C-alpha cells in the first residue's frame, strides 16, 4: 500500500509518525512522509519518501515559538498567524502527495494538519487521524487543564464542570476556524464540522498514540478510537548514539539529574538553564543540561565538572541513566520518562503540557512547578524531596513495567492495515 503520513508540528508531533512509517516500510508498504521541509534531512536518510508540506518551520524563529507558547494567546497565535494563512498551500501540497505519482491507499493525519480532512473528502481516500495526548479530546468526563484558565482545573470534579469547560473552550475559539470554512466554500464543500474539536477526528479510526497511564476511553471520545500505547522514535536521522562527551560523563559517576525542554520549548527557554545550573550546584548533584541549538541557552560563566552540557541526546539512551528528569511536560518527553521509569519535575508551558503534568502528578511519578516559580531554591526543595522519597522511584518503575507491555507501533500499524482493507470512499474529484 501507498500510505501518506502527514502533520505539522514539532519533533514531538512527528517522531511517532516516523516510528509508524518505519514499521509500515518493514511490512512492505510505501510510506510517504508529507511534512514541513525542515524535516527532510531527518527523513530521507531513513530511506523514506519525503514530500514537502507548507508551511515550513524555521527552528531559529524563537519569537514565533515564544508567541505560540504564550499561555493566554499561544494556541490562537499558532493557528491564525502560522497555520491558517497558508492553508490553501497546505491543501495543494497534501493533495499532490496523496495523488501523485499514484493515488494513496490510505492517509494518517495529525490534528494540526487542518487541510488533511478536506483532501480526504475531495479524493475519497480513506484516512485515520491520530492524537498524542488526552487533552486533544476535550472530554467532559475527563476534562483537561485549559492553559488560559488553570484554576478551573481545581473544580473539574464538580457536577457539570466538565461540560461547562468544554462549552467555554468552544465559545472562546468560535471564530478561529473561519479560514477552514472559507477554503471549504472555495472548493464547493459544505461548511462541515468544527475543525478544532470535531472534523480533525477521522470517522473511521482515531489512533490515540499514548499509554493508558495517561488516559483511558471516555464516553464522549470519537467513535472508533483506539488507544495504542506510545510510539517511540528519538534517533537523529537514524543515529541513536549519545554524544561522546555525554557518554563519558555518564560513565564517570552517579546518575545525574537531567534538565531538558524538549524540541520546541527549548527555543523559548528564557533563563531555564541558568537557573537549572544554579539549582544543580545547590543540590550538590551531577547534572545534564540539554540546551538545544540556541547558544543563548548555555549558562553564563564557567561550569563545574559535575555539569555536562549537550545540545541534543536521544532520551531513550539518556533517561534510563538519570536519577530524575526536569522537563516541560511535552507528551514525547513525558512518554520517555515513563518508559525509563524516572521520576519527573515538570515545568509546563502551554497547550497539552499543563494537563500532562497534572496527570503525571496524579499518577504519583511527578511534581509540578510553574514557570513563574522556577527559581533555584524552589527547584532544590522539590528535587531534594523527590530524591529522598523512595515512593516516587517505586511508582515510576511500576509505570515503566506497564509501558513495556504496550506496543504502540504494532497496534497502530495493525489498525491501519485493517482500515485500508475496507476500501475507498467515492470522493468528489479535484476542483
């Protein structure tokens, strides 16, 4: 089968797609990765077909990242200033990927690709959607933390509060999808369902690419939703080795505390690494700082030999050798911590991160610290208490055992093959 896999987002959004694509290729299918061009150097060395999709992502545009991660307006900024202005180009690019040089048998689409369901409707190509965290379902029965209104989360168990939160989210965002409706009118299609909450989910198969440790099925989830487990991939163009200096550091002493901000928040790190280095010194522990490509993230002044600085390291090789991980709460980073059985201190930014953080705190494997409170003495107090409490380690290792029994990639690929066997819809032809 020829299967187009597409989304727009960070490595946290794309890495699960790569994991699935590699397994589909191993099974004899032809996966086509329709992604922003910035990912081409990471995809083509894997011998996967690549098709560029607009908008492209400039990893050096820290201003855009800071705007997108603004708690109050971040999601709106990302949609209105980044995705929607080029929605027609996204549609054209994905249509090409799905029909040239041959028609795709199936598409797997992420929720940030708002043109994807429209391409499926026009062509009649079967499609599945995927989400990475329970936050994406906005369930009234398992209500998420809404970043602009975090205090509502304290009352989420009050009768009717979940439904009220869902209505609030729909009301606040009611004007955002207008460019999607505009494109549909241009293509001669009816208005359709709300793209932010409803139309992004396939009517035939929704893959929830996360562990049941993060969330379980709710009555108001879309039909045909399948929880697969996490789909892990964190190599750099196929290279999963740790940097040599980091490997030597890990071999030379006790397990360190790791400080990281994932693949996107690292572009808007602020003074996170400066404060983290000071906290590590006060704690008297060995530490690893994963600072990304932005030189401004390197702490000022000379660091002691007990702190190792690296731009990037595959979490799957690093986290099992850590004592604790301090991170931003992205679902990919959270998943790797669960897989490694490591306790976490989470400093969430926006989007799904506050919700993921609360879920990990409820699971008993994490504590949470707000960005505004991220000061060395507060970090020291929380990390020291966690390292002194063996129950965090015990619960984290129990979580790792559960994750080890899940096989997200196999479960997802089996489901995609079953869906493809059902055949295609009629479509309406290319306008």
